[in-house]
């Protein structure tokens, strides 16, 4: 049994990161068995789940849409906020009921960021004894061995490393979409924002080699994918750990050169975002003009307490440069309210920046202390009631500007990559504009998989209605 240790997880030791190839298991021990994977949290987790699905299918497991029907259920978890924890523990309760009643042989596994937390694993070991296996984010590629060991020995398996594993290429992947693909460009994060647990659960930054990324994009293009989204916690720091003279601007250029129709990237950190990067985004037609640029707070005092490494003036300078140089850009953000020490005045400064920037959208959060992070040791000065009140005020302004940004598109022609039948209406299809607005489109299903011109006829709060033009 190897349990996580948050003190070790904090260390940035100098051990060499190996770049290796995935070792495919020959034993088809999943034959005639069904799997169900539930994913919580960010895009990185969604993409990890595509790898989990791929590995399971490589040994014979088949996907089922119903956990009641499954032989193995894996929860790929998120640790960012307390409510993410609560959802996972709630679902574990449901699975216990299934094990107690209809399917005592059901295998239940937990992985992802919660599995990297010492308190969570201790709680699982003492209170959730029916969980069969736990593995962490650093050894995802070893998942099948962990499951096999559980099956062979009938003993609970816990294998969570508190240091980074290798960068493993060629992990089998079953992608959710056949048109738009996630592509990891880096793992981990070295920024240590004081509220954030990611640098502990995902380890130090490890960039993938540029050749491997470009090759993956070329293969995706050949297989018919129209869009790639380059993924990392802080994509603007790409390459800093392995190259002296190659950065995100270079990578974006090289990925654009593959000729794939659309290139996206998330998440950006203002501190590492250079003008060179803005210029590449502005210049290259197949790099999409959508940027998620987390602000977190509009108060310099709070930004410092958060260890964000930029001031609101730096943020605004970058923001204005993107708006000026990148045509038809849309910019969204993340904001936390109720950080320890945030006074009414600080919160008002956040509102001021939101009023200035008129973001296309924002993910807004109430501060939630995370185990062992510096902010969890700061004295909480904002009551839950005040946090909720601030969140409510902030959301009203965010929604106002999001509506205004959507309204501006009414009557315009937008290029959309059509990916699916609309969730709202079976007779419509849906897709995203270049600047990442969801459009429900009146048009035939034969449009799915194509990039088409769409006239925007009506803006709704969280989506647009459009008609196929050509
Ligand atoms: N790497 C990205 C960045 O630098 O902004 C995103 C990381 S995190 C997965 C997504 C968002 O969750 C953060 O931008 C932040 O707004 C929010 N978040 C992270 N930790 C939080 C906490 N302890 N309490 C509330 N919100 C938090
Ligand atoms: Fe967390 Fe900050 Fe790293 Fe984003 S940049 S993952 S918020 S530590």
C-alpha cells in the first residue's frame, strides 16, 4: 500500500523526469465485463478519463452508460473545492448500496486529485472500506496493474505516489468526440497560488516534448479531427522546464502549421502570457480567438495574498492588448470571492475590473480552504453569508456582460464547428463559434462534423440560436 503524503507532494525535488512509452498489457482480463467511469472537475480530468476508458477497453472491458449495469465503476475525482468532495462521497454511498444489494462483486475504484489527498485516502481506508482500489494522478498509466492486482489477490489496492511519475506517451485513449480532441501539453503546476491544491495533487510542471505533441496533432488531423485544444494548468509556461528557447508561442505556431482547422488552448496564466504569444494568436487564422484568462481578484492586496504574481494593472494591460490585437476575441475568466482578508473595498475593486473588462463569461467561486495549502492556514475573515452575498452580486454583473456580448452577435454570420444534435431540440444541431459560443442551429444533421457559416438569430443567456447559411 502506498498512501499519499502532502508534505512530500509539496517538495519540488530535482529527480529526472523520464519520457517513456506506454507498456500495453497482453492479458485481456476485462473480457465480457462492463465499465462505467464518472468524471468530476476540469478538462484535464475529462481527458484523463478518455485515457482510463482507452486502457480499460484495451484489455477487453466494454463501456456501459449505467453504473447499475457495470462490473467496475471508477470515480475520477476533483479536489478544487469542498462541494466536489461531497459529490464524490455521495456517489460512493450509492455504489455501496449496489454492492450490499444487487451486485456484491462490483469493483469500485477512486482516482484523480482527491486520491492524491492524504485526508481523503485515510477517510476511505477507515470509513469507505468497500472501495476496492485507489490510484493517483501520477501513475494513471499503471491503472490496469492496480486493478489486476486487486482481482488476483482480492486485497484492497492503494497506489498513490507523492512525487511525479514519468511522462508516458501512447496511453490508449477513447475520445468522447470524433471532431474535437484534447491534447495534453504539460502536466502539473509550479505556480503555488496560495488557495490552490493543484500543485500538490498534480505535482511539478512537466512539459511534453514538442515532437510528441505535434505528431499527435498530425495524427488527429489525419483521422478527421477538425479541432484540438491544448491542455495544461498554465499553458503559457509550456516548455520552461525542458527548453531554453521554445515556448507556447513557438508551439502554437508549429501546431497551427499542421493545418488542423482549429487550435485552442486552456488555461492561461496572466503572469506567463507574453506579447509574442498574443501576436501569434492574432496572426494565425486557425488559432481561435478565445482566451480563458483567470483574474481571481481585482484587488492588488488580495492578488498578493493569493500569490498570483501580477497586479490588476498588469492584468488590464494584457487584457487590453488581447482585445486590441486579436480580432473578434472573446475572453472569459475565473474569480474567487471571500478569500481570507478580502474586505468590502477589495471586493468592490473586483467588481470594478469586471465592469471594465466586460468579460464574455466567468466561472465564479466562493473561497473554499483546501488541505495544507497556505490559504487554509490564513484566518478566514469572510463569513459564508457574506461570501454568498458577494458571489450573488458578482454573478449579476457577470451575467449582464455575458448577455451583452451574446447580443452583439445577433445578425452576424459566425463559423461553427458542428459537433452534435442539439440537447435542447432534436431537430437542431449544435456547435461552437470560433470564439467559443455555443450555438443551437436550425439545419440538417448532415452538418455534423463540418465547419459551416451560421447566421445568429437570437442571443440567449448561455447560448445562441442560429440558422445554417452555407
Ligand atoms: N490553472 C488555472 C488557473 O491558473 O487559473 C485553473 C485552476 S483551477 C482547476 C480552476 C479555478 O478554480 C481557479 O482558477 C480558481 O478560480 C478556482 N479555485 C481553485 N482553488 C480554489 C479554492 N480553494 N477555492 C475556491 N476556488 C478555487
Ligand atoms: Fe492552481 Fe495557480 Fe497552478 Fe492554476 S496556476 S493550477 S490556480 S496553482
